[in-house]
């Protein structure tokens, strides 16, 4: 095992999520003040739109020319996307799209590089990639103070290019099922749908949702949940090596469904303690369902199209389940107010969780 690959893929994925979540925090913190909830949702959703396109284009590049070359393209896109927002230029309207394209190609390439780099405890090692999500989320919360903090991921992205080119290309091998075609792609999309829907509602929509309900919790629940997941992610990845990926993912899905119900109840009762409980429960469920995903998807697909299929399954699910959930809940809050959203959140969660449990 080349530990340099573990370091590069982990740090690179942290920067990708730092950039992407910053767009959501920026939209929720600034656009809802100067524009509307719907404008905030549309700005963030444009990033989701870029993610499957990035997964397809950069995934093809990674499968044909190598995982390293795809990652070079990823970090050029992230560098530009973060820079535009940090400098507060009118062109920052393009930032979510550029960052979405970059993240779309990065997660699949990094997860596959890590999975191909190890032979034992693949769930534990690939959960390092998943650990980057709560860390990136914690770092992104700084954009509430100033958007110029996005200069940090911008220039780190630029510095990642020579590091990526310094490591050897990993050896491609059969990791598991070796499936190809549309059917396994749809399977991957559905397996991830429940986690994607709940995750983006909790990390993005929850801010305006709780404010509208009269709960002044700020970013504290998101921060606490993110710290919780940094401790849980790797143990849950190891658990999937021991107990099985399917069993761990299904348990996580059910726990997330309960957490979404508690989130709505906390808004209805205006109970901050119940809000915190819902986020803590979500952190457990999300860690269980998310930690095994890198290994699960990499093991599902054939090495000839592994980067493309892994990236597409992940990013299409994020767009269809996560992006649409944020857009629908934002629209519900704009049109129906807090009353309508109280039902929208758990119903969406239930639909997507059921799809994932049946598919895995």
C-alpha cells in the first residue's frame, strides 16, 4: 500500500467538500438575506447540476488516461470556483457549477484510487475519503464570517496538482462484482439516495428551516454533528468490513429516517434540545450509511469503467435525491411556510430511505 495515495486522496477530498459546502453555507447565509429562499436553493442546486457532468467527463478521463490526470482537472476547476467567490466578482454565479464539476470528478477518482491501493480492510481505508465530508463541512462554516476564507481551498487545490503527479498510477484489478452497464448504475444511484436526501436537508436546508420556525440555533447543531461524524466514520467503515456493507448501510438508513422526523418535531415544538438530538442521531445514521459507500461502489463496478460508474452513481444520486430535496424543501418553505415544510422533510426522507433499503 502506498500511503502517499491515502494522504493525497484524503486531503484532496477534504478541499473538494470544503469548497462545495461553502457554496451551501454562503447561499443560506447571504442569498436568503438579500434575495430569497428560492434564490438560495437555485444557487446551490446549480452546483448539484454540475456534479454528474463532472463525474461523466472526468470519470471517462480517469478510466482512459489514468486516475491522476482526472484529479489534475478536478483541482483546476476547484481553484477557479473558489477564487471567484472569494474575490466577490459577478462571475461568482459560475462558482457552484465549476465546483460541482470538480467534486463530481474528484470523489469517484479519489475513492477508486484508494480502493485500488489496498487489499485488506477496504471499508476502513476508503472511509478516510468519507471522513473528509464532516471535516470539509466544519471548515466551510467559516464562510459565515467572510467569503474570503475560500482563498484557502482555492490555493490548496492549486498546490495539489504537483503532489498528485508525484505518485504512481494504482494497479487496476477486479475488486468484487465487476458489473457493467445501466442496471448496476441504477443500483448504485438508489443505494445512495436515502443518505443523499437526508444529508443535504440537514446540512443546508436546516439553517433557514429552523430560523423560520423561530429556533436561533445557528450553525451549532451542524458543527456538533460534524465533529461527531469525524469520530464515527472510520469505525463504521471498519464495521462494514466485519458485519457486511449491506447490513451497516440499511441500519444507517433507518436511523436517518427517525432523525428527520425528530427534526420536524423540534421545529413544530420549537425545542432546541430536540433539534440537537435529531442532529446527533443523524450523525450516527449518516456515518453508518455513508462510511461503506466508497468501498461498496468501487467493488460493484468493472475496472474498465470503475471511475466513471462510481462517480456517476454517487453524483446522480446526490443530484436526484440531495439536490432535489433541497430545492423542494426550499420551495415548500417559500410557498407553504413552516407548516408545509414540517411534513415535507420526513416524507421526502421516507421515500428515499425506502428506495435505498430495497436497492442495497
